[in-house]
């Protein structure tokens, strides 16, 4: 990001609001207000918003924020669509599509009133476009191939330009051959901060994009033809145990922006240990009188939801989609229901032919991932079926759309603090015989 002398003169002595620039531009932006979340007069031109001064930069776990430079008061970005060698989690990689060498693409971050110019270079094997999902802009900049523009052929660069007339959480994605290109990973988040915030700013501001994939065990490319049987459910294109935790110090205001561009699935995102308020959708701010406490927020496909809470409850807290099949990695289901089956006779019979044979599923699938990690079960290369991760008290039997909120009294250097050490008397444990007798509990009754 660079600031030219002309840009500095433009920004100088202007405060948050600059004097109107170019009467034609000001006139073009006056008139009816189509966006719901606005804090300034959009008949004026404003200097580019500055990270660390006009807003607290958003954090995209496992991701990045798109860099820019300023040219004559305009923020200039460059997106490059191409093939990416992407890691969903340790042990599982695939050839996906993305922007600027990553899947999903980097977060675009601006301030309400910013003028932006976004170049898009196509290094894919197919034409593409970029649609700015939820953003109020001129029709010709909307990015729908064949409708609002000619699609970008391979090897060409197109340019989009508009002024952000609203603030909030939005998304961007291909709008040409959407089924294929979005299923391959062409999407990213957009965060637009208010020019004049009406309430307190967050101390931690996170952006999480939710999406779904079909990647057969052993395969190297996602299958864009899948309609319902998705087996990788991701946050910022990662599955647990590959998702980075969200960190906060006690007393901080935490904002989490959730965007869902899954092909077919809504996601009820549940946070343990907290009640939060949903403060925004991609359509705008929710009036404070309409907000209410929740522990789960439904994020419909094609939508964003922004939640906020005060981190006043220290610990390691699960945050995950509450559709239980969405917290499994590459889960198969083309086999009989074995729950409750006495497998000893099967093990003896099959074991005579296959000495390493072990029937799975008769007591559930919870230990499946642990057996894979210990080498007891062979699986195809480049696959993590049912794999979770080792936690401080045993094996965590979840994967997929799952991460951890880590709240501590103090964080050192902003790094992962490790596992939470629960104070004495605040952790579940085995009940003693004396306790059972004292409270009249008969485990055999």
C-alpha cells in the first residue's frame, strides 16, 4: 500500500470528511439512498480509509487481506484468478481454484465512502467474472457474465470501479458457470467499515467464510457436479483440525462475521460458553431494539450474519455448525448400520482371512479417526475420513466446520496460548463413591 504526494494533499486537513471532489461525481451519487447502512453523505467524495486509524483491521483466520495502493484518491486492488494447490488440513490437499494464490481469495477491506478500482486477471482455463455479493453499485459493475458484462476470457484483465455506499459484511465470487467455479473455490469476503461508527468498535474482528465441497478420498480435485453429498464442510476453506482458533482476552468486544457461499446448505453456527447478538446481515444493520440474545445463528446460503459479544468467560470454547454431519471429514455412509451389533463372531471369521481386520461402527464412529492416526486402519492417500484431533483430555471426535474460541485473561504476543487449564473445581471428573452415596445416586439402579 503506497500513498502518493497527490493523495497526501487530497487527504490533508480534511478530517474524516473531505470537501466534495468533482461536481459531476458528487451529483451522480446524490439522489435516492439504496443502501440501508450509511453513516455519511454519499454526495461527497472522501479520502481513503486508513487501517489502524479509521478502523480496526479484520482478521481472516487461515487467510489474508488483499493489499492495495492508492492512486489519485482511489484504492486500487488486483485479483488474479487461477489454480491453487490448497491444503484443507494436514494430510489433505487438492487442486482448487482461487485468487492470488489462495483458496478462498483474500478479504477485501474498505471503509464506507471509499472509491475502489479492482482489476481482475483471469489465469484459469475458462472464462470468469467477479460478482460483488450484497454490494450496492452500478448495474454494469455487478459481474454477472452475459447480463451485466462480457465474461473475462483466459489471459485477459478487466477492471471494476465503484464507490462503497454502505458498510457491512459482503462477499465476492464468480458469476460465470457458478456451479463449477464456486465449487472449485472462487470466492472471498468483503468487509466495509462505517465511516463514522455509531457504537463501540470491536477489539477483535474476525471474518469466516462457510463453504461445502465434495472431494473423494484419494482424489485431487473437488467434484463440482455434486448436488447434495458434500463431505468437506469448511471455515475459510479449512476443516478441523486445520482451522486456526479465534483468540480473545477477557473483557474484549469480539465481532465475528460469517458468510455462507455453500452450494446447497445453510449452517446453524453454535458458539459454546456465550450468548451473542446478531448485529448485521448483508442487507444492513439490525436496529438494537430488534436484536436479541442467541447461542446459535442460522447463516442461510448466499447470506452473511455478524455476531458480537463480550469475551467474559475464559476457556476453550467450541464453535461449529450444529448439523452434526457437518462436523465430520469425508464421512462415508454407503454401509449397513452396525450400531449395537455384536461384532466378535464377524471379527473371528474374517480375521482368519484378513488378520488385521477390525469391525468398525458397532459402538459408533467416535474412535474412527484415532485409529486412522495410530495406523490401525489403512485409508486412501490424501484423505482424512472421520479424522479429528487430539485435545487436552482425549481425542476430539469432530472435524469439518469446527473451530475453537480461546479466551484468556491475557494473551502473550497474540499467539495461540495452548489448551486451557481449568481452575480446581471447575472441570467435570469421575464421581467418587462417597459423593454418590452422599447424594443418593445408584449408578446400577
